[in-house]
């Protein structure tokens, strides 16, 4: 994330004033400005993370890959007194920016986070962190992007095995994936699902949000689990003939990514 090119944009939606963090034209994070809304979720795809995470009966430890401005970790800590969150971002400065502009400092104060284990920040890439930690999680959430493109090193079957190995029994993996309203076999979301299906018995996709009313771009939340036998929000995705992404063949990933 190039913080030198960051921009803060403020606007108002139906719930109140919003401050949005934009880097190189890509929306990275947002927070409500009104005090009683600062730990609520503004982006629809993050609301989808929250809704789909309810399929886990009692998550106690969550890994957030791609902390952004800590919008989702703030929400989790404010709404679940039993959850601990490990948040990752390769840019160490995001923590200070989140404190300065996105009210993370208030969360730390209000929930005494300097004196407990409920929020831990690691300035690291998701895959590198997973390769070196022994910690296991109830839920792993992947929202790691480089501008408009997902972090491709987390898209391969090798990365999927690594993620699987760091989930507790009954754990869930959720991934924010760009796609289109009408999914075709060659789309990126199909490759992600086919790749995860090599490792997890249950893989689903749910629509999260349209990027704009004028385009057919769509965010999907892909969910993978060993135990989640049904998911009411799942949509049909024709991934049977999609490629399996592998470390040895990064070009296959690049050619199937759906750019906004």
C-alpha cells in the first residue's frame, strides 16, 4: 500500500458522515465519523463478512489479512467481548494512520487493548505470517489487495493448504474476491473456488456488493470450511472446469483476475 498516494474523502450516507481512505484511486477502508457509529461497518462486503461469519457458533480468535484502516477488527472487538483479533498489513504505518484518522486510538482506550490480548497488529504479508506462526484460528479473513488486484500469493493451492492448516476444527476461511454479476467459467472467482475445493470439502460464494450501478462488477465473499455443509446465501458458480491456481504457474492467476 502506497500511503504517499493516499487520499481522505468524506461524504454522507443514510447512516451519517463517512470518512473513506483511498489509495491510487482504490477504496481501501471507511469509518463513520459520528461517535456512536465509529465501530460500525460502512462497506457492504464487510457487512457480508460479518453476516457469513455467523455460521461459526463462537469464534474466539480471528485472523484479518489486510487490516486496511482496521474497520473490521474495530467492529469485531466492539461487538463480541470474547473475540481476539490478529490483524496483518505489510505497511507498518497503517496502524498510526488508523489511530489518527479512523478512531483506532479510541477503540484501544475504550477496550483497554494495551493491557489484553484482544488486538494484535503484525506488519507482515499474509502468507509470510502463516508460514511462520503456529497460531490457529476459528476464522481467517482475507481482504488483502494490491490496489485493485487481490494478493495473488494467497490464491494458490499451496496457500490454501497453509490457510487450512491454521484453522481450528470447525474453522472458516472467508475471502473477498472481485468478479462480475454474471459469472462465466473463466472468471477469477471460479478459479479461487476450484483451487480451494482441492483442500476444503465445502466451498461457497455469496454476493457481497456491486461496485457501481453502472457496471456489472460484483464483489463476492468466498467461504471455505471442513464442516459447513450448507450456506443459504450461496450462489451457483460454474467452477468445475476452472483452473487450479498453483505457485509454479502465476501467469494463470494473472490472466483470470477480473480488473474493475
